[in-house]
């Protein structure tokens, strides 16, 4: 009877694991056009097998983790360039303000000082 219960339990865990994998695949399909979405992948891990009278009986697999599929190089480049953009934007803001005050057009502070 224990062999039957082990087989039924292995079938139950297999169905549950397969259902979760199908949910992950459905999530990937549903978000295919979402900007910034990166694909997810199920990471399977075998359940430790049982030993019965010298025979090993497998118990199936479980989903150990859900990993995000992405390019590490591109992610690092995006972070680096975003930091550089922020740095340059912080430098450009005071310069734009100075350019507004000391503009090159005729009606500016520099022209008025020259007239004085």
C-alpha cells in the first residue's frame, strides 16, 4: 500500500509543479509587450528519492526558484549610463540658469552692465 501512496504523491507533486510552470509561461506570454519586463524561468529541483529494499524510487521535482532571465552586461550598462546621465543633468541645470541670466541675446544683464 505504501508503494501506491508514494506513486500517488509523486503524481500529485508532478501535477502541482507542472501547473506552476504553466503559470510562469502564461505570465511570460501575457507580459511579452510590457516595456521593461524580463522573462521568468522556473528552476526545478529533484525531491530526494526513497530507498525501498535496495531500490531507489524517485519522488519527482519541485520548483526551487523562479529566476529572471536578463542580460547582466546590458543591465550594468544601463545602470552606469543612468548614473552618468544624472551627473550630467545636475551639471547642466546650474549652467542653464547662468545662461538665462547671462544670455547671448541683446536684452540681458551683460548688455545692461556694458551700457552702464
